[in-house]
């Protein structure tokens, strides 16, 4: 977060929200826009008060790819969801992927 440099296959981590049964994860790229946008069951991504998820596929210009672009700024958000509806989006968390080796 905070513009940290991360791998092109990052694991995303956030605090669990009480009574959330699902989480919507959105990841956007500074160059191509939306690269990931999906719902995940809380039971599948959370353990105790921490949730983690590592996507295995992203979209780059509409085509599926297995990793994010090198040396690119991104932002991600989490939205908790339950039977009552959608919660609010989290504050944007920013990061930059590592340079190409």
C-alpha cells in the first residue's frame, strides 16, 4: 500500500468486516483501467480477522493474463457484502509493480 513496490503477482490482504459474507475486489491499472473485478466468499478468503487473496488471472486490454504489467501503478479496493446489501468501498490502496527483470 502507499505506493509500495510489489511483485506482478501480489497477494492482497485486508481486515475482515463483521458480518461480511462476501468481498468484492477491484484492481485498476494506471494505464489500462480495470484489471480485476470479482466477488469472493468470506469463508474462502478470511481466517480470523484477516483476509487474503491472490488472483491467478487479470485482464489486460480485454485479454486474460496471469500477472500484472511490470513497472505500473495500480490501486485496489475492497467492498464487504452480506444479505443486507453492499457495504462501502474501502479507501484506495496504491502500489507499483516491480520493474521488468
